[in-house]
């Protein structure tokens, strides 16, 4: 009977070692500073403007408005000074967990980047979202956070 329990005890010990090893030996992620949200700004109503640390102005726009569900939504980022580069945008549901929605931004002219996404239909009549724009500038990574909503 002792021999039949030995493999199970070994598996249990390996599982515990893996759990505690992953928990205590993992390297914490570096905190990425964020800018925003813009005061009294809701992307559902119009563009949001942000002052960047070096004084540059960034404008984030979603169109069309009102922001639709299950139709293309265009994301436009403009920055009035060189040295900044938006990488991507992540859209997260705030009042209901939704699948990840990443928007790739491509250069569309000097100081302008564009991307497109489609927002899914949700069981919530009014869905609240957050757009997290990831950008690089001044040798660092930054995040800009703005909210918006959709209505079905």
C-alpha cells in the first residue's frame, strides 16, 4: 500500500514546489506610468486631448459617433511634436468582462496614426469601456487612459 501512495505524494510535492516557485520567484512587471484620463473627456462625445510630459499635445479620436457595435470603429491618434510613437490601443469593458480587443496603430502621415476595430455586442444595454493607448516617448513607455460608452 505504501508503494502505491509514493507516486501520488511525489506528484503532490512537485505541484506544491511549482506553485510556490512560480509565486515567489516571478519577477514583478515594471510599472508603466500613465497620463490621463483627460479632464471632462469622454471619447463617445468627441476627441480627447492630453498634454504629454514634454509639452506635446496628443489627440485621440474614435469615429463614427455615437460609437457603434459590430461595425468598424476608426481610431486616430495625432501628436503635434516628434519623439512620440503610439504602439497600440487596448479596449477593456468596465462594467462587464469582455474578450481582449487590441487596436494596431499604423503611421498615416507626419504625427498621425490610425487603426480600426469592431466592438462586440454585449448583454449590457449601456456598455462602459476604457481605451488604454500605449506609447513611447522620452526613452520610456507610457499609457493614456480614456473612457467611452456604447448603447445597444
